[in-house]
C-alpha cells in the first residue's frame, strides 16, 4: 500500500474522530453566579486611543484587569499575519498611559518549551485569577489556523515574567484545530469554563472545562445548523449561560446563539439573532445593570463596529451604537474584546485597520446617552 495515496484519507479520518472526541463525563459544576444587578452610577463618559505600535500588522486583542487595577492588553503582531516574526505582545495601562508593548510569546520560545515545530502564533486570551495572570494562545506547526494547538502560560508578577507555555491536549489525534478567542468563565469548584472552537474540516464552537490546575476534565460541543466559530459566553446564573457565535457561512450571516441550562455540560442551539455577522468575531459582556452588551460588525463587511444591548438575557436587542462607521468597505475594525473593570467602566479593544489596536473606555450611562453623542 502506497502511503502517498492513502494519506489524505487517513488525515480525514483522524480529523473526523478528533472533531467527535469527547472526554469522559465528570460530576457537574456550577458557574460562579454573576454579581447582583445595580443601577449605573458613573456619569456618561467615552474616550479612545490607539495602543502603542508593536509591529506593522496587529490583530486579535484580549483584555484583563490586574489586581492593582491596571489594564492588560495582549494581541499578536508582526510584519504580516502568519509571518515568522509574529509574536504575542503585552502592554499595561496605568492611569491614562499604556506601557510600551513587549513580546510574551514567540514561535521560537513556544517551540523550545513544547518541543514541537512552531511556524506561527496568534489569538491570545488573558484572564486574571487571584494574583495570577493567565495567557492562552494558539500555535501552528503546519498549514493555516485550522491546524492550531492551544497553549497555556501564566505570570505571577503582572506579566513581567512567564512560565514556559505548555500545550493542552484537546483532541486525540495530532492535537490540532483548537483555537480560543473569548475569555473563560469562573466555575464554583475553582475551575474555569473556556469557550474555544474547532476549524479543521468541521467548524463549530466547543466548551472546555478546566480544573484548578488548568487541565481539561470535560469537553462539549456547541451545536449549530451552520458552521460557526469563536463563541463568546456570559453566565446568566449558576446554571444558565448564553453564547454568541461567529457565523462562518456560507452566505450572509447572522450572529448565532447557543445556551446551556446545566453549566456547560450540554449546549443547545438557539434561534439566530436578527443581527448581521459578516463572518467576524463578536464579544459579549454582562453589564453592572444585568443587561448584556454585544460587540460586532455590521452588515456587509468589517468597516463598521457596533454595540448592541439586551435587557432580556439576549432574547431581543436594541438599536446599535456605532464605535466605528467607515464608508470605505475595505476598512477593518474587527475582533472586539470587552472587559468590565471593578470601577464599573467598560473597556473595549479591537483591531484597527490591521495596523494597530484601538482601546476605548466608556460607562454604561454613555451607552444609554443619545446616539448623536459620537465618540
């Protein structure tokens, strides 16, 4: 038997099994219940600025708040997406100023730590747990982003130094095609629920349950009637959560929905939202008032970046508020990340024209102000 002729079939079969792979079930866990809803107290306010430039091409920002109140932003940047010089960069905001970005994950360091060939890195996630700053990012050995593996590292000194990254075992064959985009949710047992997605052959959202050591103890699929990517999840109470997903086509897309009533053990597809999604990442946040905030692109392309609010746990959404509205259909304002800081202010970071990362900070009262109050 000649391997050259059978290799595509073997790869397809392995990918099929990997996509269907499930970790044996474990006792259920609950979400950490969200804080009680409170009326907004901060006055209407909005500001925005570009983060310091790390490299000519930048994409896919993530946000977290450090224990001392500083805001951390991470993104990947290099000469172009997928280039050998791309690294994951970190900058910290202290007051009104951002530090100079510095690389915290490179393909060379990742290859050395995981003892695996690494061609490119990307898609960072940040999350703070106690004094620890977590970083998840993807690495690719061969092919495109569909061949990604998920890596985890952490810092106990606000990002000054980092542990060596380790690769998570998310599938049984080749351990490829698990990517992250949105931050995890806390679980009552001390673990985390991490929304991820699978992209090789099949495209769908997944839910990884991590224990307190960061190991995967359960995995579930977020079912959808169409191809989807990049789930963003918020907990509604100890058992229920709402997920918004990128519509991966074909054709004009709508933001897709999945829900769980047992803290992520099982997920059900919901009715697609009547909100456009041009095959682009979305972000989701629970506001102090208990309402949900959704960030995504408008109809047609990524030249508009919009915010929507829901007062009924994602069933209906109000008219959008534009953060970016560019008549140039080739302009790009994409991959939003949302963060609610402890002081009640909302932080938004997004890709700005693929040239940099823009950061906006605003209050819930600004979201409720007349739409004519432009950024």
